[in-house]
């Protein structure tokens, strides 16, 4: 659940530096660093960046806790600066649907700018998370005065819609191996870091998380990963996956 502004400010003062490395920066400087962390903030004018920082409040969430809770009122845009969250939507039959992940530089709650009044999914921290929460009214006012900032937000909304369409098409027309290879390629692009062996996916996805994302079972994902490893396409380094041959992954989609 998103906390009130005063409560969040108190939490930062009580436990400064509890999550992440502040680098010795004061609160105002940390806010401005968060704004510049992603594409939306970087697209904004200096005046808009200052307004976002001044109007926002830093919230820190420990691993396993909710940054956003499904059903709660959507009142702010969250700009992530540290950590990673998993988006999960609870279904009426008690099951849950994994919708994706957001990390440093991404935003949460952008759907509310289109009129959504309550969060349609929860955002659960898979590692310690820090975010700047900016009231929607502030964001809307800035969009009206800063064309580049507004365009960056619209681009993000379009990208989210496109991702959803592509995922649906993948579920309908690709087999499990193809869907898993597609997931690994996207993960390598979003979370990958250079490695002598290829590209290391720094985010430690569990087999169950991958299964939920591609509409399969943990057992099938485990077997498919084992097959890809034996064929020299990937390597599993503890809980992280190293993509050894990106072309081979593409060829299996």
C-alpha cells in the first residue's frame, strides 16, 4: 500500500540509508537523482525535474513487501530508482497472474493518468526497492506545460500496450520453448550485463516466476532450461542465467 506523504517522509528520516546506498546525498539531492534515473525524467525540462522532485516523496520497501497493492486508490506515479518489483494481478478464482517486472528507471501507476482510479495489480518487491511517489495532480499539471515530458509518458503507455499485445500473441501461437526463449531474450536486454561467457541476466528469476510469466509450469520450465543448457545455449550460474548464444535463442522463437 502506498503510504501518506508525511508517513513516508518520517520513514526516510528514521531509517536513513536502510536500503541502497545514498552516496552521502541529502534528501533533496536523492529525489533529483531518482527523477533522472529513467527516460521519462530525463525527457523533462530542468524546471519539470525540479517540480517532480519537490512534489514527490521517497518511499522505501523491503524485499517481499508491497510497493503498490491491488485495489488501493491510485494517487501517485512511482518512479523507481533502486531494486525490482514483480507485478501480480489476483484473479476472482483465487489464482494470480504475473504481468511482468519493473526496475530502476521504470515507472508504476501510469495507467492512472488515463483515468484508472484503483491499482489493477500489486507490485511486490523482489529485492529492496526505493521509489519517488509523485502525486498524479502534479504529474498532470507538468504534462500540460512540458511537451517532451508528456510525450515520454505517452510513449511509455504505448510500450506497455504493445508489450501486452506481444505477450498475448506469444501465448496463442508459440510453444513453451519458444515462449521461454523469448522471455530470456527480453530479460537479457532489460536486465543483462556483459559477461565473458555472454550476457548475464542479473535479475535472479526463479523457475516458478518464469513459468508464471510464460503461462507454463515450473516443472516444464526446469526441463526446458536443462535442455537449453545441454545444447550450449545458456548456462546456469547459481540462481542466474547466462545467455551464451543469443542467435540460438532467437532461432528457437
